[in-house]
C-alpha cells in the first residue's frame, strides 16, 4: 500500500494518472463555483478551508475505500 496520495499517483499508469488529473480538475472547478460544498470537498493539492491536514485526511479516506472489499 502506498504511503500517501502522491506516492500512489506516481505508481499509476499514464492513462490512469491523466484520468486522475482530469477528475481533480473537474472537482476543483466545481468546488470553486459552488461555495456551499467547499467544506465537504477534499481536493488533492488544494488547502481545505477548515482542515489544516487535508492531504492526510483525504488519503486516510481513500485508503478506507480501497479496503472496503477486504476480508
């Protein structure tokens, strides 16, 4: 398992990395344009308005999602 989102992203194939960048850009644009979701959204590479450790919080949430089917 990767130690953080950046490390995980580096291990992805180019196509997956491109898809990730597209998704992050789309989410970031949405959060910028819809102010009532900014505290709910954790966008990689952007500081969260409330959580100073947003990158760690996001990574922990993603790790939990990856283990959802684990026994």
